[in-house]
């Protein structure tokens, strides 16, 4: 009777009809909760209204009714005051992946939880960077490892890993962080579920950092959701010649804060208990002092992707000499080979 007062009779009847295969789903869920992967990860379910339900999601327009959690025992989503979402392209440039991993490590070393979506590319690099901070903290950082390094919000049931190549990464996250889903066990990787999970990524965090994104990237959905929720949006600029930078440049034109260092993000978020200075953890998108300033090929490469023909014109070297020198730079981690016969200099902090 109460339902029919606010919805139609057919809608009220539908809401009162148990979903198909409910008994089987309940049994599968109980088996999952009692199971163990042998890695010590805890399995639990948090429902809307539970004490452990993340308060930040209660402020969103469409909070999930139930969250499945897989992760380290004792870690919860209830306290996410110090957190940042990191999203970006599934096909990043080498520099974009380096930036994502470096920024995430800097955040995690400061006790800031990095939240992403376990997708290929920038998401994976962000999770890996946060995990790096647990095992190899930056020299001289003087900061204890964070209690909750990273959170992966996924678009499938927690009884499967998508993409499958991230199975090892998912196990590492479950050991030191949390994997979260609103989807029932057995849910396959359906396209509509990934934009839907983005509202949770944006909702859990204080702000969203877009590392690298094309104009059609799903990362821009997360950024839009963050704006709708009243959260800060940050973007790392890139080459004007790179399609993977155009989404970030569009966000900056629309008012997102241009970011060069982790400190740029912290200054804007004003996180609780933030350090006065994080000079030792700055990650910059510009070239740091790691490179040999006297290397003429690095100078010729600049900071945009370049072809062999362009490098030959800049240096006057033969193709064979260029290929040999470029191989040295690749092996040293100073340059990367891109599709289309292009090469790009890689900046590292």
C-alpha cells in the first residue's frame, strides 16, 4: 500500500517480486564469504545503512545499496578522508604510465589512498605505484607506509578478475588494500557497468586526477561525475601533438587544475593532517635531473614523440647510428618506442 502511494501498481508489484534465481545467488554469496584464496584476504558485504558503509557515498545522488569487499583484514572504506581518484587512458603513452605510477607512489607515501578501476593502462599504473610505496618507500621520505594503500573499484563480480592479465595485480591489491564492487557475484564484464562504477570511484574520494586521456575516454565520465558531486578535478598536461593529452587539455580549459607535482594536488585538497612540505615526494611531469644534459639525442628528442626522419634531420646522424643510440636510451629507461615508428623521451622523478 505504501509503495502504491508513490509508484504505479505494476511498479509496486515488480518491487515486491523476488528476483529470479534468488536462492541460488544467496547460496553462492554465502559460499564466497566463507571461502579463502589462501592469501589471508577477508571477504565481506557492506549494505547501505551499515556502520562500515563509506560516508562519502551517502552524499552522492545514487549510492549503491550494497558493496562487496575483498581485501586485507581490518581495512575498511568508512574512513576515506585522505583519498584521491586516479584515472586515465587504457592505452597510455610510456610517459603517461610513468607519471601515473610516480604520482600514485607519492600520494601513498603520504598516507593518501589511491582509488582507481583496475583497468588497463593508467589505472593499473596507479595501483602499482601505490603498492610500490608499501615495499620501497622513497628514500628520505620519513613517512610511514599508508594503512590503506589503494582501492580498486571494479565493474564485475568479485569472483572474477577483469582484465584477466591483472590477476596478479588484483591479488596484491587484496593483500594490501581493497577491491570493491556493487555487482553480484558472477556478473561478467558488461560495458554499461564500467561507467556505472565510475560514480563510486569519484564518490569515494576527495578529488579526481586525470593523468592522460583522449577526448572520448571514459575517464572524462569520472571527471564529470566528480564535478557533479562537488569534488575537485585535476589534469596533467601533455604534448599538443598527442591524442592522449587532448582530454586533459579539454578539462583544463573547462576549469580543472593543471597539475605538475603531487604537491599541486595536496595544496588544493587541504587534506587533514597533510604535511607542511612534500618536497621529497614531488613528482613532476617535466624532465628531472636524471638525464645526461650533454646527450645530444635526448636534446633532439625533446618532449614530444619524434620519428627517425625527424631525429635524423635534427642531429645529422645516419639511421643506423640513431637506431643504436635509441636502443641504448630504451635499455636505460630514458626513451620508449611508440606505435608508428615514433620515439618518446621519458621523464622520471
